[in-house]
C-alpha cells in the first residue's frame, strides 16, 4: 500500500516542482537548483529563452539599419542639392558685388576724386615718361603728397578758400553735381580688387599680316628717294640735289605714274622748288640741284621737306608721299656732298609745321594760384595773304572737358615770331588740381572775318606727352616757374 502511494506523491511533487520551475515570474526560484532537480541539460534552458532573444536582436538590427539608411540619404541630399545651390547663390552674389564695385570704380573715374593716390599715379607717369628728371624731383613729390594728405585731413576750409568761391560756383554746374563740399574730407572708399599685376594675354598677341593696318601697308610700298646735301660756307647757301626715286607706287590706270618732287626748307614755305615731271615711270632719275640761302647758325633749326607728287593734267595732283629730314647734320657735317637714301612715308596731304609756343607754369599751393606766363612763339603758320599773321594767345581753363574760364593776351601785328611776356592767372584750390587742365590756342586776329586757329596745345594730368610732363613738373616744384617749348597741333 505504501509503495504505490509513495510513488503517486512523488510524481505529484515532481509535477508541481516542474510547473514552478517553468514559471518565470517567481524571483525566489533558483534556476540552477531547478536544473539539477529536474536533471535537465544546460542547453535546454537556453532553448526556452531563445525566441525572446532573437526577437530583440532583430529589432535592434532593424533600427540600426534604418538609421544608417537615413544618414546615407541625408548625405546624398546634401551633396547633390544643397552644395550646388549654395555655390550658385554665392557666385551670383559675387557677380553682383563685382558689378557694384565696377560701377563704383567708374563713378570714381568720372568724378576724379582728389587725393594722394591720383598724384602718386601722376608721379609714376613722370618716372615712365621723363627718366631724365633728377632724383630731387622724387623728394619734392613726396613732400607734396604729405602736404596734400594734411590738407585733406582738415575738417574746415583754409583761410584762402574765399578766393575760390567763383571756381566752386562754376564747378558743380559744369559737372552737373548737385552738392559738393570741397572743405570736408572725402568719404572713405572701400578698397576694390584691381587688375594690377595680372597677366593680360591679349597684350601679347601679335597681329598677323592679314590684319595689318592698310595705312602701314601703304607706307611700305611708297618707295625710296635719293638726294645729296652740301653747304657752301662762303656764300651761306645749302645745295639740295635730287638724284632719283625708286619703286614708286602706280597712280594712273595704266599702272604707272608721272612723278615730280617739291622741296621746302622749313619753317620757310614761301620759298619752294620743284623738279621736272617724268612721264610714265616708277623709277625716275631727276639729277637736279636747288640752292637755299640760309645762315650757318640757322641750319640746326631748319628741316628739309620733300613731297613726291603724281602729275595729272586734268585734275588735282595726287600726293605719293613725303620725306622730312629733322636734323640736317644727321649724316654729314655738310662740308662735303653726301648721298642720302630715305623711305618715302605715305601721306595724302602735305604736313604743315604750325610753329611752337613757349610758356611757363607756376603754382602756389597755399594761395591756390596758377600762373601761366606766355613768353613767345616762333615759326607760326602764315594765315594772311601778306605771308604773315596777327597772332594772339587764348588760354581756357577746362574741368572734365568743360570750359570754366578763358583769358587772352594782346595781339601782335604782322609777325610769325611774336613776343608776349604776359601772365595769365587762375585761382584753383589745391584739391581741384587733378580735375582741371589748360587749353592754349594761338589765334590769328581778323578784323573783318572770323578769327582762325593757328594751332593748339594742352597741359594737365590728362594731357599727353610734354603737356603732361610739364604739368607734373610744375606740381613737383611748387612756387618755381618752369618754362618749355610746346609744338602746336591742329
């Protein structure tokens, strides 16, 4: 009896313990004890919790993969969309800034703001165009720049500014500027990138033969002329012997020309000589001599002018070209006859020597006074039938191409070499010296008709050649009159 009962109780206890061990919500149970009691292998417990662990691991893997995909998508979007759009926006913004900077530069060029920079550029121009100016000029220019910067830093007008009221009254009206304060310091302008130092390939391109100027091509095909010079010291006579011409261009329909030569000893145009006409030839042989009475001391200032023409019986003669020998002592001392060959330069009309004018410039920065002294003229062009002129000099003060004031000298009657020694004064503030220039015109007075212009020259920062150099030298040496000869041009 006891045996079956004991077995039943044991089985009942074992089943209860098995159910308790299989339950997970009992913290007091020891899993190892249950495993030993039930004689279960260790891997069986693992099999019991494996489904739950696999589900959690799968969830973690899915979350990590999703985050990685989101990160990849964001990176690709940033690379493909955001960066190009930002670069495009930046480039458009830079283009707008550059255009604004260009507009500011253009306005600055038009207004021609005064300052040490513009004067320094003028000084650089001096160094490039006038290397023979001594080193003391540079020191004077530096002192001038320091004085100009001190003037610009002042916040009130100098005591002498009342003398320039008329100049300031004309300047805004001529420049179409509504308001301009000359006493206050100029507003600071932001520095803009410049092209200084950059290589410009277009400056190094060489022109091909096909794109050469037709005028230059014509200069190469005008031929050559052969002549001799000899001076007779006893009779004070210059002998010019025209020998031959070679390879002249054809001016007639038949492919030939009828050439002859005119000879002048400038600046005298009243006395001229002419060779015989040679028919239908491009290589004429003249072999003719001509004599010009001239003192030996005047030979250095004389020029030999040869004009080659094509004769036409029924119309105006066509000009083939010309030769101008500036220095008669260039190839010999004229004591013996010397043969000279020269290229005939292309020309359609005879070049006329209009003469020269000598004047001095002096500027006083403290008083703001510019003094131009007209000294004399020489070898002016004859404008009257008598072979003389009635010249006077007119000086105009220009600001950006517009005339502010003009003044004249007296009239000298019947002369081509007048002497004036007359001073013309303009009141110009120092801060406006970079904006003005002077136009000097030599006029021929006519009592009945209209006064004609013999020739002009211009001086100023924006002038060319000697006119610019003379102006810069005046600024470099203030309070000192500086005189130069200036050739007149049409």
